[in-house]
C-alpha cells in the first residue's frame, strides 16, 4: 500500500516470524499502540503460528499468504538475520510497509537496495533499532551539544550478554549469526547516534568460535570526523553489560542500561567532574512501543518524513561500518591465538 493521504484507521500488520524478541518484547509493545492492529501471524511451523495467532486474535497464515493479502498493510519481520533481506524485499515488492528487526540485512549492499526500493515505491521501511527511540539519548545529545561536558574527547560503549543456549540461531553462520551483527551493532549505532556520520574504523578484533564459524565477541576502535575516538566492546561470552560513556574536556557522562532499559526503568545520567558528581533522573519510557508507534505514524502518513530519512541513513551507515569492521578485524580464537 503506497503512501498517500494520511489514513485514519489502524495499520493492519502481519507478523512474519515469531522470534523470541517478538514474543517477549516487540509484539506486547505493538499491542499497546492504537494505530497498529495485528491481523495475521506466520511462522515456519504452521501449528506454532496458530498457537501464537490465537493469543492475538489474529489469523494464522503462511509467509506468502501474508504478502498476498489485500487486508494487510504492513509486515513485521522477525526471522533469523540471514532471512531479513529476502522477506523484507518480497514484502516491499508486494506493496507492504516493512518494520524489520535489526540488522535489516547482513550485507551493506542489500541494506542500500532495500532503502532505495522502499523510497522508489513510496513505502515505509524501518529497522527496529528500538534503543535509538528512547528519550534518554536525546537528553544526552542536548547536554553534549549544550557544552555540558566541554569539548568531547572520547566515547566508550559496551554491550555483552552471557553465552546463549547451544542451539540458538545466533550461533548459525548460515543464518547470519554472530555477535557483531547481533550485539555489536548496538555500540556501533550508539556511536553514530552521538558522534554523527562519517565514522572511520581505525582497528578491530573479533573472537571466533572456530567450531561454529561465528564471532562471539569483539572490540572496535572508531574515529569521528572531528577526531573523537570511540572504543566499543561486545560479545556473547560476557557478564551482562549495556552502557556507554562520553568523556569531555570538563566532565564525563555515563549511562547504564543504555540499550535495553525496561519500560519501567527510570534512567539516570551520571555526570562526573573533578570534584563534583551530578545525577539527572529521567522519566521511564517504553522504547519498543515508541519505535512501533513511529513506524505506524510514518506508514500512515502522519509522521515526520525527516525521521524516517535519518533512521534509514543511520541504518545504512551502520551496515557499512559492520562491513568495514569485518574487513579490518584481526581474528583470534577463543584461546587467544591469532587466526
């Protein structure tokens, strides 16, 4: 359904895939958004689709039936990473708006292709990088832009989670697995969000699980246009960490649970100076619901086109940064030996 005059009814959404993140976080958030209505659900296993659809009062369909249905305006894609490009592309060609879990694709050229295809067809394409929609980051940017930290000198971000179950799809190289595209993209995207475009990969290391053929951790060094360095760490074999820190000439700012704050969490920005510490408490926010609502607004013609343009530019930049990391990284095995 190409974009046209602003619509007044809810956007009818079909689910392509019922991943863990969809079941636990995204779909419950979508159901709180009045401008979205989940009308159909598809999974590889039809019985699984029927079970989940029953909980949503939706129809169980195949992927192809969702794309062919004239009663569905948009799709939410939450398949394994390696399948995102195929089904997002097919949805756009079928005239559906697309809300896709990150990463949008596993190749920068495919990301560029989808963004161009959506623009060509007058459709909305949003990658569900939900953390960028949380108001806490806008407040951080206000403080930085207002000079609260002085001249920015450095940025550090880390996102790590404990080892996954052995059968987890994120260990499947053939389905686009690996830590870089699953958790590493959060620090990369946060650097893009707070340091701007034009980031350069100065160096990187990736730790490889040689048995599975996927990276399970890494460290990336970026440099911004203005010479600010960014040190980013990520992985699947860590204690949980989700934070970033901006270091300026007169103060430093840190934020914990930067990427995955629960909807009820009250964020706290901690600003440290030589002999003074200030904490700024912010209201809680549901970043999943905000992301879904902004997608619906864009698809319904009631949102800000500049927001979609910026989100897609950031999506493309991050995809190209991932490829630069892959091309420049020194690879080591889990025992520390260089590959």
